[in-house]
C-alpha cells in the first residue's frame, strides 16, 4: 500500500546553532518537483544547503535523493528513508540548512536531516494512493439511473459534470477494476452511452492524520 500527502507541511529543527527547515509537498512527477524545488531555492537563497528526496509512482517507485553538498549519505538518504518508512510517494521533501558555525559530524547530520523530515511527515495528512483511470462518459438523461449504479458499483469519483443536451461526466476509478468496469460501459452502448478513457494516473482515498 502506498500513500501521498494531502497538504504541504513545514517544520524546523535546530542543533548546535544550525537551523533545518523541512518542506513536504505533493508532487506527481520530476517536472513538478523541480519547479517546487526552484521556488524553495528562490525563497531561501541564503541557505547553506538545499537537500532533498522525492518518490514517484507505485510499481516500481522512482526515487531520487540529493545531499546538495553535505557529506555523502548524510542528508538525502535520511530524508528518503523517512519517506520510505511512511510508504509515501508522489511527493517531495526538501530540507534546507542554515549553518550555525559548529560542525555536526556525519552522525549529527543524519540525525538532523532525518528528524526534520520526520517532523514534516508527522504534520501532514496522508491518503492512500491508488493507480486510476479517468473516464469521460456521455449519456442521455433517461440513462442516469444506469450510470449512477455503475458509479456506485465501481466506487468511482465524479470529477466533473456538465448538463447540456446530454450529460457528460468525468470520473476516476481504480485501475484494478479497469477491464470489468469498462466492459460494463461497453454493454451500455446499445442505450446510446458513449465513453472514452481520458488518462491514466492516481487518485487518493481515505485520509489519515
């Protein structure tokens, strides 16, 4: 089971004069992560280090970590390990450091970066991340009962609805039900129900503190 963050979380940790600021956020791919990372660098341009880790996808999980100038294995990996321990993915965690004049040594750095990451993860809300498909369904008003039953049966989430000459709904549902659910829509074709798979991605369900 995998989870992702529902809200951005920030927390701080201090050790022997050095200040560590952690920022945890939702990010579905490398491109969106890089945009957020650059924003953080611009917001804290005078920080000594901008270390980070991120994870994307589910099977397999794509991982990336950076020590950003700290000794190898003392910053990016501790942050990444905290994300792993929460089974968190599709998110990024950046920890910036303001050096306080006293070196912490490798054990101290590992402790500081890991603790800062932990504090952020404890602050956020986590929701189960489910591989999903997004389907657009077009149907006449007199077929509303069939579509509502289909939505309820497959626990689909309605993302958008338009009521014109016909009803157009965009719904997301678990990819695990793709073949069976799409098969049922195909069998509703004789009633004039039309559909197309719009995208493949992720949906969240069941938040927890």
